[in-house]
C-alpha cells in the first residue's frame, strides 16, 4: 500500500464526515460499482426465484438474496479500495476478481457474523488487510472501539432507506389507477398481497426488494469504507506520513548534493595529509604494497575511522524504498506490541501499608462487655433482622388456618359468569327506495307539498338511473357528482349530455348552496328531461 498515491485528502475527520467521504467515492465511481453488481446479481436473482417458483416457496428466494449480501458487497469494496489509491479497476477486472478475491474471509460473514451490525466497518479489515487468527480479532476490536457506534447507526439508517424504497416501489402501482377507482384498487391490492398472493406478485415483491438493496448497499459499504479510512488515519497518522514523504521528495535533490560534497571532502582529506608530511610517504607506500594481514586474537582491530576503509553508501538507507519482507514483519510485530495500540491499561494506585493490619486489629479486638445494655441491643438487632420474616410467617399461617371460610367465596368470585347466549339477528342493510313509475308526477307532488329538496333528490336519482341505462356504465356505490358527470360523457347524443349536466348543476346549487329553483325553472327542467329519458309528462 503506497500511501503517497492516495487520491483523497487524508486528515482526521468526524465519523459523519468520513461516511460522507465514502458516499462521495461511491457516486464518483458509480458506473464501475453498479455495472458489475448488476451483471453478477441479476443471474443470481433469476436462479433463486426460479428455484423458489419450482418448490412454491418464493419467500426463500428473498431470504437468500438478503443472506448473500456480503458476497455482492465485495464489488463496491474492491472498486473503492483500488480507486482511492489511483488505480480504479475496470468492469472486466472487477468481474474477474470476484471469482478469486475475498472468499475465505466471507465464511464468517455468511455464518456467525451475518447479523453483525458493524459489517460495513469490519468487512474492509477482513478483506483488505490479509490478517487471520488472533491478530485479525485484535485488529477488528481496535477499529471497532472508535467507530462501532456510528457503524451501528449506519446499519439502522440504511435498513430504513431499504424499507422506504420497498414501500415506495410497492405503492407506485397506485399512481396508474384512475382517481375514481382508487379506493377499490387499494383494497384489491391489499387483499392480493395479504391473502395468499399469487406467484407473480411474490416475484414482483422479490424484484422490488432486490432493487432496493441493490441501490442502498453500495452506499452502505462506501460509508463503512470511509469510516475504515478515517480510523486508520487516526491510528497510523497517514496524514503525517504523507506530509513527511512529500517533504522528503522536495529535499531529495539537495540532500544528494550535500552527501556528495561530504563524500568528496572525506576522499580529499587523506591526500592533503600525505602532501603535508613527506616523512610518512615511505610508510604509506609500504603499507599499500604489503599483503593483507589476517587478524589474530590479541591483536588490535583496525580503527573504524580509517580513511582507507571502504565507505558504505548511506543514501539508499535514508531516502530509498527498502523492501524486506522479514524486517517488515518484525516491524509489524513491534507495532502491535506498542502499548498505545492496546485497549487495556494498567492503573497504579497508592494504598496504605497498615490498612490490612488495621482490619486484622478490628477483627481480633475484644468487644467490651457492657452488660445489660449490650444484651438489650442484641435483642433489638435480632428483632429488626428476623421480625419481618416472623410477621410474614404468622400471616401465611393465619391465611392457611382461615382458608375454609374465605376460599369458597373467593372461588365463586373469580369464576367467570356465563351469560345466556342470545341469537342476535342483524338487520339487513337498507335498500335504496325504488323509483316511482310516474317520476314526473311524483316530483310535482313533492314540490307542491313544499318538500323541495326531496323532490330534487328524487329527480336527480331518476336522471342518474336513466343515464346509466342509456350510457351502459356502472357507477361505484356512493359516486359523487363529478364521477356521475364523467360517466355521462358516454351518452350518445349531445342534447342528452347537456340536459343531464343542467340537472346536476341545479341539484348541486340546491344541495350545497341552498339555492332552489322556482316553479318555472322546475317545469322547464321536467319538460326537457322527460322526452330525453322516456318519462311520461
């Protein structure tokens, strides 16, 4: 992992900012995430529903889709873990990686850790860090100590989003139902879903569930990956490491020049010494010509500061990238052994040396004999300690002794009283009053008696009944005036439609506006409606 190639700004963030960073990464690489997810999830959805259809247990397909979510969570995690370091994979690379990447750690997430509410935060640890055994458990606990609560809230929020999307997709069907049929359609839809739904309805429900989790799950994993990055930044100081690496990159040319000048100075220093002391030239020449002398015990070692000793280059050790697997492993062990990364601590408190001696003295100290007062105090102590139990025992004994007197009365009181059952015959719902044979005469008679609203109501009922017969429509029970007018558009002749609309307007003015027509208007209305609807004038 090369931290210097990271494509986001690494700094300590709050947990909510870290989750927003993960969601931003998901939106940025949406095509690379949802494309492979669709290509992998669609065949699995078809196969599971086909098996559920075959055994007539389609709810098992929905359960299997929910249970296999960690398998498909590898797709967004694989894309984000590469994209954040500047190596966003393509669709083909992501699909190829799903056959061999991350299967071994998934065993726990598909069995005993399937119900873990911290899956979004612990899945990157299991799939990306390559640990196992005790180091993996310790690493998981270390990360969860700082982000466990927010990971739990993230799980709850995403489940609520899935539920909201599922309900929205289910009620989307009602948008295509006409307004006048909405109530009946809602009841029919509820009956279709709740009372042994057919297979195609169950398949549509599974499809809505799969679409909901497919839309929310990448954001869930992305937010968990953001929490993981933020936690590692806090623990390992990635922001400081990146700053030091950039500083080293800026100072590397100058450091090379300085080290070169130092090496040149060390090489020129012996030459200047030989030139200033000619007397030692012969000894130096003899030392150069003489063969190499083997060191034996008792002899003095050669001084390490000998200018003729070979110089070991130090530049790669300071500024180079040294890759040594064994040393890297030992460094990791030292990091894990650091007490700062341990979630346990040792607390040291001061205690008195003579505390135990005082306790022993109090136990062995003889109690002074106070005579009568001590005996009275002991009696009261016994009464206070055992008095309540004695009173309780006395009460239980009294209840048992007098049970033959009060138990029959209590038994009769607690026994439920059975009232004689009566057959209740419910009245049938009232049927609508039948229309008179001579509707026009009945309306005129009610009008003459001063029952104007009843006369108009009878005329309105007769007009609606005649309209439904001539238009060939069926109205829902309790149809409103608007629904009736909409149904009257199917009348074959325009004169019939206009006459019926006039009748409805007069009825609305009388029923809601308290504006009754006069006698002349009523006669004109009857004269117009009677020939249209076949009434005798």
